[in-house]
């Protein structure tokens, strides 16, 4: 899950992950959420229709795909969904 505004998952880290993960030979999905910020999928502000829509899409993607492969980079752990 990659919200547009995320101090933990920076643009540089997004680019890095999207270049490294394909080289690992695992299938993965990258879900970009424009105009949303870090923690949108757990906060779910009912007064923000874009955030609620993003929260539903993130939940559906997580439930549909599971399990996760996690890559630890510096102090940030980035989770990507993989296919079984």
C-alpha cells in the first residue's frame, strides 16, 4: 500500500522497492493511493470520501491477496503482497 503522502515510505523508497522486488522473481502488487496520506487505511475518516474509498480498496486488496513478503530497509519495513 503506497499512499501519495507518506514520510515512512518516501518517493525514493517507493522507486527502490519497485526496482528491487521484480528482480527477486516474486509476483507482487503495488497499490498507489493518490491524495491519501500515511495511515489512511487504519484511520478511515468517515467525513473524507476519498479516504473511505481508499480504505475499502486497501482492505479488499489485503484480504484478497495475503500473505505478505516484508523487506526491511533501514528502519522502515515495507510490506508487499505476493501471490501464492
